[in-house]
């Protein structure tokens, strides 16, 4: 009787061990993924130059505004485009905004590679997780800084008009 009980407990213990191995492997893989993602986001945050990307946003907005003025002037048919500037500004701003957006997207989507010293001696899964998380975080931070720069430039351009309108 004791032998049957022991063998039953041994079989139950072995079955539990066999079925728990996939869960342990999955937990280890999730651990590698979480570690890689945390390290990649930390490194991406440190590697993005906020001032440079904010300046890029300002530059792209400036480029868009310049193109907008040029196209607006070309749209106006009269000889004195400064007097009729408001009539042609809408088309110019649309074209300038489109160029600005394309320029910004092109600059932001520039691929950056993670620092190789962070990947030395790591498993291929860790490298894959790290690279994917690093690129996503870099893209997110660049987009944020370019948007801040473009909005800053646009608000500085609109601010004098708002002050003038409020004064009247």
C-alpha cells in the first residue's frame, strides 16, 4: 500500500514538473523582454538630443512658412502681392505645411541604431527586443521634440498678430 502511495506521489510530482517547464521558460523569456525594453528605453532617453530635435522642428516649420509665403505670392495674380497677401496665403500655407510635414517625417524616420556596446554578450532574443524597443522609443522622442519645435515656431509667428488684434 505504501509503495503504491509513494509511486502515485512520485508520478504526480513528475507530471507537475513536466507541465511547469513551459511556464518557467515563458517567464524567463518575458523577463528577458522586460529587461531589454527597460534598458533600451533608458538608453534612448539618454541618446536623444532634445535641443537638436526641437531646432529641427523649428527649422522645418520655418521652411514650411517660407514655402508658404512663396507659393502664396505665386497664387496671387495681381502685381502687388504684399497688398493681396491674405488672399493667397491659404494655398501657400497648405503647400508649406505639406512640405514641412514631409520634411519632418523624413528627418524623424531616419534610422538610428542602438549602441553596440550595450548588446555585446547578450542573447539574440535580448538583442531583438532591445533593438525594437530602442528604435520605437527614439522615434517617439524625436517626434515629440520636433512637434514642440514646430509648434513653438508657429506660436511665435502668430503671437504678434494676436497681440495686434487684441490691441485694436
